[in-house]
C-alpha cells in the first residue's frame, strides 16, 4: 500500500482511543477517510477504494465508483467550510470504527450544521476499502425508515431537530431527500449527474486536490 505522503493524505495526526493501536496500513486508510469527510478528495485517495465499494449514510446508498466518487467531490461543491471538530478511532478491527464530529457551512446560504457520527470502515483481504458507513448519531436507516425509539417519536424537540437537519441537507443538494431506501438510492444516482469527477490527476490538481 502507498504511504500517506505518496497519496497526498493531509490528515496524518490520527487520534485513537486509549488502548487502540493502528497499523501503518490502517493509518493510511483512516487518513484517507478523514480527508474525504473534510472535503479533500482526490483520485489517488479514492484509489484505496474497491471499484464496487459502497458508501452509506442516512441520505444515500452509493454503490460502485461512479456513485460514491461524486458523493465525496460533492462536498467541495456544496460547502464553503468544513471543519472537523473531533475524531477518535475507537476500534482497530474490521470494521475500523471512529467517532467523528464535523461542522458544515453551505455555500451561498451560510447555514451551518454540526453532524456527530459513528463511521465504520470495512476493508477486504487486500486492504482496500469495500464499505464505509456514516451513522449520524450512531444510526442508519433500515430498509424503509430510520430506526428511532418511541420516546424520540413522542418528543417535539426530536422532531424539530430532525426537520432542521433535513432542511440543512436540502439546501446542500437539491436531490437530498428523506432517508427512505428508494430515495437514498435516488440520491446516489442523481448526484453524479450534477457533480463532476476529475478524469485524471491533472484535472484533479486544477480543483486544488
């Protein structure tokens, strides 16, 4: 596997929870994923992903390179500021798990939102990323609707926060829709139509990556 410097990975100071130790290969993988969440994608970094890898969060299920690459490049298009407030690797197994807290500011609107999530990174036998799960507040939707507790459903404050969060993402991408499986797939296939991915390193460099 290429080194952090060879891949141009910027997040090299990786925080781990007490007792958690990462191998050099795992540090490369985690550094790559942290860069992607920071809106710093590149073709070299995405070469660490399998062609048929999956990226999943509450608003998308992107399967394959043609779907997941635009999701990462889309962050550059949607947000004027992306600030990582906290990260810590909590498990060095497979998946590698980390806690992540990020502040996003939407371009042209100024709306800010902070997302706290649990990220799981699955790798194959060759050390390539085969799946990344981004669980906001530790959750992902099931086949139809996001799993929530009865107490949450009965809480006015939970619904207000939920509506505010979705309004934020709707400002970010026109096709970001409620987290039902069909609409998450719609997101995955429509974002590539509006977000361009560089064809080579030269185009990538022009984007500042």
